[in-house]
């Protein structure tokens, strides 16, 4: 089990919250949210992504309770639930589905869990595309394993958490969010091959910050459009298979091959495929740039990713474009792009540390002027993945 260092204050806060509700002396665990730096809509095409864990965590304080139940309290929902340890059943739409799904998945994976009380205190903004859900799952799994003394490999924990979200919450998410929340390393982005699950950690220079701008909008059409994009990608693979029988996913196709067979598919499908294929290529070139410490090149690739998502994949929206527009060409900004599924949510920006405050003010002012909306801005470095928390001295 990884140990992570934290300041005394958050550890004390979580411990105090636990003591106000439950008996016993708790252990404290945490897992981070994440942001994807580049590699959007590539995961379900067996491609590459490059997320980083962010300095916003879901904290869990936990102690065994000698009963055959899990009592869980969320500080965000100000609500306590009691769950049987032998727990199954369909999604209920309640936040406790995440806890139930993770506990049940651990039991199915052969872990012997003890009854316990736990406090969940989440700092990852909920429902903003920064994966408070994966942070909750991975923090809960890490805490349940820690207090029960049960052992499971890190990758199995990731899979249990992903399955919890599929089966108990009803979201068919990829594996990226849980993976980075578990495997993230401070100061590093992680390039993940979504087919083989091989990964590489790449250092992010110390003098840059990852700045996330929340557009504060979420357009209704997101879910339907997401499914349509997946269908378009499948249609592209289907059309190309007539010429390239060995391919399984867009991951296996080059841009030259796609262009060669452009006439075999609708124009829209061609553009969707072009985004995915060029985005996979951008992630690989971004990894090379980062390993050379070449932030200027990395930023250019982020910018190109946004253009491709806007023009070929058509998942941006006027608010995301406005945020990107306001960020680009500012002093100290290497790159700016939408991040996540699209149609609202956040942009991610790489900004020199000494320019972050002026960036924040200017981007917020410009965004308010062009849209009438108030953006939220989160400044972070790449954070450490899940672990038990000890106080830094
Ligand atoms: P995102 O992962 O982008 O933040 P999701 O809709 O996938 O958005 O996950 C948000 C949901 O996860 C919340 O509605 C809630 O059910 C659950 N959740 C996340 N954090 C907490 C928390 N601290 N306490 C209780 N539930 C939480
Ligand atoms: Mg989520």
C-alpha cells in the first residue's frame, strides 16, 4: 500500500469529522481526481490517453465496527447510509451505489471485508468532469482494503472500481479515470495505452501548473452525442474492414489508410475517424515532447487537439471555445484545449507558474464578457495517486 504525505490540517479535519459521528480511531486514505492533458475520445477506440492526477482528493476516514455492515457518511451530501456486507442489487441513483459497488466488487474478487464505519470528504468538484466518481471509488476501495488487511493488486483495484461504475451506477466508463487515480505519481503525467494497459510516467517541469477552467455549463445533448460518436467510429471501422481485414479498432488504422478509403464512408464518419487517428498520433508526439521537456511543442499539440475536437469531432461548444480563445496567446500559456467528453465541462491549460494569477483574472474577465458566465478556475500540479495518509513533517 502506498503512503502519501499530507498537511496536518486536512488529516485532522477528516479525523474530527469521523469522531463526531463514529467511535474508534480511524485510519485515513485518499484518492485524487484527474484531468486529461491530451488524448480525447481515443479510449473507446483502443487508443492512447495522457491524464494527470490533480491536487483535489476524496478523503476517507475508516475504522472497523465489528458489525456485518458498512456505515458510510458523505460530508458533501450530509447523509449516512447503512449497507449490508452481502450486497447486490441494481443501481438506485443514490451516491451510496459507488460504495456498495466497490465493496461488492472486492468481495467478488475474493477479499474478506470487515464491517466498518467510514466518512467520505470529497474535495473534487462533483459532476464537473474531474472524476469525483473515480476518486470516490478508488479511495473507498483503498480504505476498505486497508482496514480489512485484505490484499489485491493495484490493477485489480482499478478493475473493481471500473466495474462498480458499470454495474452498480450504470455508467459505461473507460478505465482511464480509475487507472490514473490509482497509479498517478506526483509531478508526472501518465501515458496509457488503453488496449494493453501499458503505461509510461512522464515528468512535468516544476515551473508549470495545470490550470483547469470550468465553463460551468453542461449541455443536455452530451450523452446522446457521445453514443452517436461511438457509432460513427464503429461505422468507420466497419467500412475500413472491407479493405483492411485485420483491424479491430481505429487504433489499427493510419491516416494514409483512412484517406485512401475516404470514399467508402460518409463525410461525417470520415471526419470522426480523422480526429481519433490524428489524436492518437498527437498523444504519442506529446509524450516525446514531454520526455524532452519541450513544453512549447506539447502546448502546440494541445491546441491542435482542440481544433480537431471542434472541427472534426464536433464535441466542443461556444463556451469551451470562448475559454480556449481567452487563454491562448496569453503570456506564459503553452497550450489550451477542452478536456473530457465535451459539450461543456472544463478546459485544461498549461501555464507557467508565475503567470497563473494574471491568467486566472484575465481569462475569467474575458469569459464573463463574452458569455455572461462566471468560470471556476482550479490550479494544480500533477498529484500522487491513492494511498494511506500520513502527516508530512
Ligand atoms: P464526475 O465524476 O465528473 O465528478 P459523475 O457524475 O461521474 O461526475 O460523479 C459524480 C457522482 O459521484 C455524484 O453525483 C455522487 O453520486 C458521487 N460522488 C462523488 N463524490 C462524492 C462524495 N464526496 N460523496 C458522495 N458521493 C460522491
Ligand atoms: Mg465520473
